[in-house]
């Protein structure tokens, strides 16, 4: 699981987050799922997100992950196989 998600588990053992224990990205380098703190070239972003999304495709909890990110309006990173822009598009269409 990506590092930032591990931090969520340590900070919040709420049952709402138990799905994270089965995350395919558990132990992965968080830099694959989140943009760097500074500028990222578009071709690097596309490549990084493609690799992260390929992990999401094989994840048993993809639905729970995406649902959580949508409910909490998670502003950054790849969650449930979608990046922040794709999640905002869903939220806009369903609001
Ligand atoms: S869907 Fe992707 S981001 Fe979400 S837990 Fe699974 S691998 Fe991680």
C-alpha cells in the first residue's frame, strides 16, 4: 500500500477504512500514486498514473477505494483507478 495510505491506517482504524488492509498498492512507493511536490512534466505524469492505474486494475478493493475517495473528495492522487480530475468529473456528473 502506498505510504500515504499506510499513514491513514495508523491514524484511523475506523471500520470505514478496513478495506485498505487489502489494497493492492499496500507497500508500494507512494510516489507512483501521488504527484511530486514540485512540477511534474506531463509525459512523466501520464506514465506514472498509467503504472499506478495498472496496480488498481488488479486490486480487490478498487470499488471501496473509489467510493471512499469520492465521499471524502480526496483532492490528490490515484484512488480507485482514477486520478483527481477523473474523480472530479464523476462528482460533477452525479451532483
Ligand atoms: S484501487 Fe488502487 S489506489 Fe485504491 S487501494 Fe487499490 S491499488 Fe490502492
